[in-house]
C-alpha cells in the first residue's frame, strides 16, 4: 500500500521530468528549511531509489573550496530519509538516530547521493509499529569518486 508521498510522486510522474523534480525539490525545501537553504535538489525519487544533488556553491563550501562536511551529511541524510519516506506507512513517524560518515577523499565539485531500501527493510517498515534500520548511501562527486562513505540509522514509531 502506497503512502501519501508515494501517491504524490506518482501524480508528478505525469509531468515532464524537468518540472517533476523541480516541484519535488521545492516542496521538500519548504518542508525541511535547511534542505531548501542549502539548495539540495531532487534528481530522482521512486519506490526503487532516491537521488539527490548538492552543487558546490558558496553557501555550502568550506575553507578549502569543497562541499562542507555538514553539507555532505545533509545530502546523504536527505537521500536516505526520502528513500524511507517513500515506503513508511502514513501515521508512522521517521526519526534519524545516527549518522556513520567517513570522509575518505577530497571531493571535486558537487555531490550526488543515492539511497534505497532492501525488500527486507520495506517489510519491517510495514510489519512493525516501531523499529530501526541502517540505510546505505552512495555519495559521488563530479568525477564519480566516492569521497564520503556513509550509512544512516533511521527509526520509526507511532505517534504518542
């Protein structure tokens, strides 16, 4: 059974691709203000995977001219959170519990984060009222190098 976000994405799929992802980026940026301020953009969102991009702009740059560590974490958090959001049943509340991030190389240009859930994780989301999963996220720079290796631990629960 699809949740409200998945139904909205299905409706947007009838729009041209350039408009569909602009609308998703805008809506997410209005809902999660930090995502909007940083300029995180949706490249793809479906039941299968979530892909988000963060350009290397002045607002998110560090002292050596690369995307700041916190901004790198933000794009990974956004990709994993939206992968979860496409599957979590309405009425359950998602919460980020932990970030496991290794900064292994200096990045070049912007970053693209890709995340998806396994079938086992999706089953857990639907069967358990509360639980926790670790979502892997691939973060690549403009040279297709993985400067950031990360996993995000997401939990869900019912409202109080």
